[in-house]
C-alpha cells in the first residue's frame, strides 16, 4: 500500500535509524517497499539499504524512485528521521479518506521555536511527507529532489509524530 522513499547522500548511520522506525509498518503490511534514492554516496549507504532489503536506486534520484514505486501512496523521509509508535494507524486512516498530502507532527523535543523557524532555512521534508504517487509524479517533473517536491506544498497535519533528523544529519541533496 505504501512505498517509502528516502533520498540519501553519505547517510549510512542516519538511514539505519530511519529504517528501524519503519519495521512495524512492514510487519503490519502497510509498508510495501522502501526505496533508497542515492545522490552520490561514497560511504556504505548502499550496504545498509541492501542489508535491510530496500530497493537501492543509484542514479536518477527521487524521480527514478517514484517511477519504480509500487504503492499508490508514498512516504518521503529524510535519513535520520524516526517515526513514533502509532504512525501506522494514522497514515492508514489518512490514505483511506484523503487525497491531499500530509505531514507528521514533531515530537515536543524536536519542535523549533517560532522565531528560529522563521530565520532558519527550514527543511520542507523535515516533517516527512505522505503524498499520492500521482501527485508526487506530477511534482517530480519540475523538481530534482525530495526536498523540492515537499517545498511549498499544502498539507494536512497528522496526529502521528516524527523525530526530526538532526542538523548534523541534515539531508544533503542537490538543489
């Protein structure tokens, strides 16, 4: 039902943390596949993806990943982001009744004060993005990265929470 896409570049440790938070979704049959879209890693990112049973896309970035995705809905995440227990039911309910994209709510410890958000380069993908494959494919025609697909998109806020990837592990995709 849900294809997870994670765009990476030298994110082996962060990728492992994100994949661990998806195990429950795979066991429940909600996560159909995980596609790791690499943008030029020189570390062991490909091995982490392969050992976890992910599809590894070495070229073409998130656009190639969207084309390969089998799910009708996509979940785009930054490496290092971790979904909090309870996300599965919320995503299933959302995809059953909505057509618009959605983002997760940040856990309290991950929330950034308002002024800090205003004056910092807020990452559009920091809160994840649940989006229909059709919408993502249309957006990908004009966007070269997962971040660009998420930027400026109107979304619904889910009750499920996410631990945001730390600034050190900030996603480094080409603009």
